[in-house]
């Protein structure tokens, strides 16, 4: 079975004011001392109001869900010990009038020098799914085949409608914030691994990026692991929603691998249409339409069921079909994280949103 691993980024919030608090080093240290968390499972992030967790390599969705709950609970306990809470939302509903401190590492200090305003506004949290691939050449073929589905995944994962105390009008404002870096957005189509490596090396040689970690494409070849890394997802309110998305991403990669092995033609889409489709998905989430690879707008639910149909053989082969379909159905009934944040805002204002995002973070 194809291996999977998940990274999640969380905010650290004051439970009373709802504002980000720069306590990441203390929370990470406290979590790292606990019996529940192994070394390197809790990692630093760019800003001191953010922390990241990474699961071990997993074979099943049950393993992924168990590790995410373990890590969320351990980190949540460490945060509470320092008077704050973890929040599994992709943007903070409120921000201070001054920037949050940057984590004291050379790479992060260089980013602050390169783009101080972008760093100041980089309080965004994603979920990254790693799926094992046999080789880098095969990985490029997978990237070429899954890129048309990234807007649908973004709409499904949308969990960042609020910024500076108001509704941005976007379901995933995180997607917009992240799109401002030099190399970001939809990954290009590559002719093969040689083409990929040539173009990446050109970016490095030009000095426009300092390392391959600054390839902020929505999906990319991992520089550290033999995996495809899908990065278009907002972090999820609930751990089981993260499991659902992990199952869909793995099934997409396995479907692409099977198609490539069979020599089947992949869906293709012009880069500008894909880029606009991603913007449209970030704007509306599942509340309106999504754009299919032919450029036709279709109801979001219709596109989601088309995705499920596309990956059905892979889902069923891995034994994930029933679980993933049930979770997708529940999400369609209850709404995305963005929908639920907006409902909380309408019902009880920003305090209700804070209660939602810190109360759901350690739920199954």
C-alpha cells in the first residue's frame, strides 16, 4: 500500500482575546518533553505564533488519524500549560497591530529581509500530505496528472474566511496570502524530471529563491522524501476531516500512477485557466461553482462527486472508500471549516469563532 504522511500547522491563540501569542518555542519545548511526542514530530514554523506537527510514515488512514489526534492532544496540553490554546484554522480571525516575532533561524531571518511585509502577514496554516512515489520521474508524471484536481481539493478544505476581524469574502484567504511569493500557485506542467530539475536550478541560480523549500507550488516533489507533497489544503478544524483529505490525496496519486503505467492520457489544462480556477475555488469554497478542466463552470457538489468517481477504484483498493465517502457526505451536509466559522461569526461574533476554532482542534 502507498505510504502517506501528514504535516499540520496550528496557531497559538489567547483563549480570551483570540489574538495570536508568540509562545511557539515554549510550547514546542513543553510538548517535546512529554511521553506522547517523539523527536521531530513537533517542529518550528516561520512565526512564533505557529507550530507544526508531522506524523510518522503511515500505511493506513487509521494510523494517520491516530497520530494526528495524539499530536493535537499533546500540543494542546503543552499550550494550555503556557496559558494559550492551539487553533486549527488557516488564518487568525484577529491580529495584533504589530508583527509577530520571527523564529530565530537563519532561513527565517533571511526571508524577513527579503520580504518583510509578506512575512508579517504569513500567519497562515496549511495541511501538507506526502504520498510515496517510486521515483522522481514518476513523481513528475503524477504532478502533471493531479494538478487539474487541486482547485477542487482547495475548495473542499477551505477553512480561512476571516482576517483582521472581518469576513474577507474568500473561503480560503490563506490561498491568496500564499500566492504572493515569487514561486507559488499552481505547479507548471513538466516535460519530465530533467525539465523539472533544469527549471528549479534556474530559479536557484538566479537568486530568486534561496532553497527548494521556497518552491511554494500547491503540489511539488518533496526535496527531503521520495514523495509527492500536496500543499493546497487549509489545516482542518477536526482531525477526521484531515484524514478524509489524506485519503483523497492518496487515491489521486495512486490513480495517476495507474494511469501513467497504463499509458492512459491525462487530463490537461492551460496554466492560466488552472490559476484562475484556483482563485475561484479559494473565493467560493463549496458554496458556488468550480471550474472543470475544459473551462466549464459546474456546481461544486458535482465536481466533488466527479472527483470521487475518478478515484473510486483507488479508494476501494486501499479499503478507504467507505470512510472517505462518509466523511465527504458529512462535510457536504455540515459545511466546510469556512462555512462553520462564518456561521459562528453570525451567531456570536468573534468570541464564538474563537471558541469554535480552539474547541474543535483536539476533536476526532
